[in-house]
């Protein structure tokens, strides 16, 4: 029947436009993702070697020099970690234990 | 003065009460350049201008701008975030400053002519070291080494893109050892 054919064409058009919209959405998502991630990676590089204050669970707060994050963002490598038992030259902090970290980046433009 | 919050902001705020699924990058991107207050599971509040949100860990990178130009940056770990409220929607007030933070000297702007010279200079150096390098890209702005590695402007060691760590390391070392003028 004529109506049936029209419906099918309409459905195909809808499917076509949906898949195009999906592609657009995915590509926008990727663009957003890389924008955010690139800035984050620059941030990690920027705080490298800087004195960082870590606020952790159980009201624990420590100071250390930020060095690196591991690839999954599960652990931070730090140096000169101040603990009640003295300064630890190298240490690894589990990101799961950390609530927030603050770094003083001083005045003016940051140059590496 | 804080800009008045729109209904979209209210939606952003209320959408973010349950923390079960991963949110889309677009959602997080909408917070960048705005001033927000992040509440964490320990009850603390962290206020600052959003530099970025890591799409992997959903950690929020906030910048505090003080009067005497002292800047503090704070990262609030994604797993500790309970909620985010937009405090100032004015994305232009700190956009440029936020974009220039953590930017290295490598990202300085070169003129088109300088970029071309740098490209050719590097291409010569790579060829001198017997590497199969080709000019590629829509405007000839890229240097590719047999589909394994691509070098973008400004053609520094940090401009290399490759999925192979070993090749990347070798080429980067080679670029760093390039004399300032290739004869």
C-alpha cells in the first residue's frame, strides 16, 4: 500500500539522519574530550616540581613536591613528603586517598 | 559581581546530585572558564575558576586568583566530588588567563614563514639521519615519518605524535640533538 511505502521511506530517512547526528555527536564528544584532557595533561606537567599541599581522608593533610601521576591517574609520585615521622625522599600517594591538592604557582606568567 | 544564574545552570546544578554514571565530556566542558563551588564528600567546599575537568577521572582543576596576582591551583579528585554549583557564569573574565596557564615556551606563536623554515630545517636534519620523512597534511604543515610518527608545527621535540613509544623517544632525542642551523 502506498502509505506503507511512504512510512518505510520516512523511517529510512529518520534512521539516516539519526546516524548522521550520532556521528556528529560522537565527533563533538571526542573534541570535548581531547580539549579537556590536553589541558589536564598540561596542568600535570605545570605543577611538576612544585610544593603541593594534599588534603586526604580522615582529616589528614600533608605537604610534598609533586612529581608525576601514573598513566591511570591512580597514584601520584611525590618527593620530600613531610610526615610526622620525618621527611620521606620519595613516596607514592594513592589518588583514592586524596580529596584535593593545592599548589601555589606564584605571580606572573608561568614559564617552564 | 556574579552573573545571575540561568535556568540552564540550575539544571547543571541539579543534574549533578547523583554521582553514579560518567558524564559526557560536553557536560564537563560547559564548566570550563566558569567560577564554581565544588563540595566534596568530607563536607569541604572548594571555590575557583575551572581550568579543566579531566574526562578520565572527572577531577576538577580550579584556579584561585588573588588580588596580589598570587595564583593557587587546586585539583579536586573526581571520586571525592559530591556536587558542583556555578557561582559566576562569566566565561570571558578569566578565559585568557586560564588558557595561558601551564603553557610552555614551546607553544609561542611563530609566523607562517618561520614555521615553514622550521619545517624544512627539521626535514633536512631528519633526512640527514636517513629517516624517510615526507611533507603531509592539508596545507603541507606536517612531517610524517613512514606513517609511524607525525610532527606538527612548531616542529619541536614536543610536537611529535606517535603511537609507538620507542620511535617517539628516538625521534624526540634526535630533534633535541639537532644543531641550531642545519648545513
